[in-house]
């Protein structure tokens, strides 16, 4: 029997999708991560619909505004909000209207008063204040801010 190299088996469709999806950035908006929560309700993960939980671990791009802080350059973490705070963001804002962004090691962002597009990996990480109330539930491992 000839010991020549056998031809490689062709990629299955699921292998092709996985290879392609690893390079795909899914565009989402804050509207895509909204969930029903009454004003006096305490957050629990079972409030999150499947369309939101299915984003965990996905490579996404979301547009919004960097919440102002004292630091303007070299930001390694910041809060991305839906709106530029001319309306109803800040204390008491809906949990789904902000994403806590932590830039990957060696990457930073610059503050801008204009909307930015942040690319990274989406996650659900509950952030609570000293009083035990939720401040945020979404996170992003930030790769780039433009």
C-alpha cells in the first residue's frame, strides 16, 4: 500500500461557520440589549431574554457615548452609555442603557464628546454599588474605540 499523504477531509459546514464567525463582528445597538424590568424590581439574570444572553462571548460592535470622568486620555476602563446625558442617564438610569468597558491589556481609549463605536467581547457581569443596588449588568472586553 502506498504511504502517500492522504487528502485532507473537507471542512464540515459547522467548521466553516465557526471559522467565519471567529472573524465576524456583530453590530448591535442598545435597543438589542433592552429587557423588561419594572422600576421597583430588583435585577436578576432571569430577566434577561435569550436574545441578550446569546450575545455572551460574541465579538460585537456597539455605538454610544463615553460617560465623562476626570481622565480624558489613556482610558483603560469606562462606561459606555446610550445617550449623551442630555436626557435621562446617570443615577437611576435603566440598567440596559450602559456597558462597562474594560480595555484589553495594552489598549486604551480617549474621551470624546462625540459618539464612539466600541468593539470587543460582550459579557454579563453584575456591578453593584456600596448599597447593594445594581449599577450595571453588561460588560465588554474592549479591543478598539473609534
